[in-house]
């Protein structure tokens, strides 16, 4: 049957004129070529896009893991602060040996109020802390306030930590053993044994609970396509954290990708309910969890499908032009078409350093010019995207590193310890609150661009902390035009500059140090100016602070250089920092920014 149809087609084709035959065969050949190119392009680019999606999703899972570590590290730090609190220690030690003829109920009530006030001051303002509960050796319960119907769950941990001088255990997501705001929340809880700091005798068990919603909010803004999602499971395949609360405690053990998730196999494709999904997982050892990212393949290759459709459309245009030109001058189009064919093949193979050099100025010549422009723009766009992405990631890392300054935190904690030894409880509470407000401010919900008002609040908290540490040796003044508070700036612009002024300008100065912050708009530009009356610096040091150095001065210039680079990255090369300094008199660092409001397009 097929042989007979082939013979009939050949007889019909060879009965046509040569022009018709050339048009027919050329049209068929070119159509097949364009189709093959589109299919090959789709397959190759799909593989590349999926590979990039795997890398991007894996990096997002690493980011989720780091955020979990930050949350749990903070929880363990605040648990440590709670069990070492002097008031709590003294109150619970007194409960171990109450005076004779004491009203037990009234005595417990007094202890409860005292401990609750102390715990409340610790938990206040810590958005990740849902509740702090203490169980003493008599299983009397103390909490941070606002809790009802607390169920004692400490017995298992008394047995678990028995015979151990130090005990700490995390319990995965469960409904809370208490009611708060007339409901039970899903929480992740830390249980830790606490002892008397004087005798090392056991005083009880501390429970610090973190609301699961707070944990899921930390990665809720991470986009995996349009409908992809990230959730966390335990070893039984039960979801312990996720964007959708109705998924909590449900199991994925019946999913086809579950065995691969447990084996940490990344980048596998699975058919779920008729849709192909890319599934990537990462183990989180601290709580023996597994972080899972699931994204539809169709969303990953969405742009590729659009590109393939346009390539088909462009191919049809090629065919139409080829047919018209073949009718007019058959021989004249043979060479340029062959040249186009070979060039397209090279581009298909990934070679972008190509150019069509056709002398004719007809449609084929114009097509060649547009093709060259398209390849040139594609190459420039790919290089620009790669460089921009690389720079953005580098400076986002630098911003994160600038947010968490271990030396500053250690020094502040040492100051708190010193105040505790002097029994300056009011100063301790003030300093801890300032520290909490400072770190809450720099988080800014993950935003790199914030308002000038928010930046001033962060800077003021930082200066207030420094004043507690340095006392009368440091003073500051903030003079900012109220009209600029709604304008935007990069987050943590002023803190590295203040730190630079203190450590390089005021630390070595005799007498009282003064830092003055001014903000104003001039010539349609925003100026944030920081002055100090320190020892100043020579021009070479000022140059290193702005531009950085490959020599041994990298550490001293990191904060200022990172700030200057981030300004240029987000607002353009015409903005940045300027340093004016006179040795022995002081230094002025000026940040020059555009006058943009929150939500403006340039951000």
C-alpha cells in the first residue's frame, strides 16, 4: 500500500514544472529542518532549564536549612538565658526549701508571678517564641503568660535526662500542650533540663515552643515556579511544616517519589495525578527532618515552550520567503540558504560567536542582519544575566554577613553579663530589648530595600547599644528631615558606617566621641551623612575603605566597601559613598542615593 502511494506521488511530482518541484521539495525540506531544529532546541533547552531548576531549588533548600538553624540556635540561646536568669534561679531554689509554717498555695502563687514576669520579659518581642514553660521538681508549672489549660508533659523528660548533668532535646511539630488565645497551635518544642548555678542540683525542665507557622513563614516567599512548594517531613513521611496548614500531619509515604526523598536523590521526575513534577530533597539532621521541594516540570519549561512556538512561527516565515525567492531566482538563493542553514546549525550547537555575512540586500540579506542582531542580543543578554545574578548573590551573601556580626553580638552579650554581675536589671532589660529590636529591624522580612525611617530606627537601636557599652565616652545626634523618612535606601547602610567610625575613629580618641547623622534632599538626590570627631584617616585608608584591597586590609574595608557596592548594585553606578576626612579632626562619610519612594519601579 505504501509502495503504491509512493509511486503515485513520484509520478505526480515529476509531472509538474521544475519551479513547482523546487518549491515543493524545498518547502518540505525546509519544513522538516525547522521542525527538527525546534524539537532539538526544545529538548536541549529543556534539559538545561531543568538542570538550572535543580541547582536553584537545591540552593533554596540550603537556604531553608540555614534559616531553620538560625531559628533553633536563637531558641537554644533564649532557653539558656531563661534558665540562667538570676531571678528565676533564686525563686525556684527557694521552692526547694520553703520556710516552716508557710502557706503552700500562696507561696506558689508568689513564685508563679515572679517567674512569669521574668519569663515574659525574656519572651516579649521574640516573634518566634510562642511560649516558655517551666516545670519544677514538684511538677509545679510556671509560664511566660497568656496560656491556659497547660498539660504537664515533663515526666518523660525528667526520666530522659535523669543521671545527666545537662539535657537538651527537640520535639517535632505537635499540637501544643496548652491553649493560647483560645486555641491550640502546632508547635516545635525545645526541652532542656536546668540546674542550680550554685549547687548544680536539678531545678526542673524548661519548655520553649516555636509556632510552626513562624517556621513555614520563613520560606513561604521562596518561589518554585508558579505552584511549586516546599514542605518538611519526618522519617515517617509525615508533613511537620508546610505553607498550607491543612497539610500538617498528613503523610506523603504513598507518593511515588517518597523512597527517593528518603535516599536524598535530587532532581528526579515523577508523574503525580497526570502531571510531571521535579522533586528535590535535603536532609536536616538537627531534627532528623527532610526538606522537600516539588515543582511542576511544565512551569520550568514554560518559557521554553514559548520560545519553541516563536521558533516555529519564524520558521514559517523562512519557508514563505524561500518559496517566493525560489520562484524569482532559483540559483541566487541556493548559496545564502546553505549559509543560513550552516549558521543555524552552529547556533543550535551552542556556538554564539557566529555571524551571517551575505552580500545580497534582499529579504535573505535582511533576515541575515536580523539573525545577527538576535544572536548578538541573545549572547549579551545571557552574559549580562549570568554576571548580574553572580553579583547579586555575592552581595546578598555580604548583606547577610553584615546583618549578623558575631563580634558585635559577643561584645553585647559580655556587656549583659557585666551588667548582670552589677545587678543592673533595668539596664539589662533595656539592653536586651534594644538588641532584639535591632535584630528584628535588620531582618525586615527579608527585604533588601527599606525606608529611611526603618533604617534610622535600626541605626538608633545600634547606637543605643553602643552607648550602654561605652557610657559617657560616646554620644550621638540624629538630624533627619522628616520628609525623607518615606524614601528608600539599602538595608544596613548606616550600621557598617557607624561601626567604622567607632572602631577606626572614636576608639583611639581621647575624650568624648560624637557621631552625628544628617539626612536631607538636595538637587533631587538623597544624602545620608555620618560625621564623627574621631582621629580621622589618611586618603589612602579612605580609598581602601571605598574600593577594598587585595592586601591585608580586607577586613577593615569589608563593611564600607560592601555598602558602597550594594548601593551601586541596586540604584546604579552614579550613586554610592564619599569619604572626607581630616586627620586629628574627624571623618564624614556621605551616602548619595536617588529619591525613590517605597514600591517605585527602580527597586
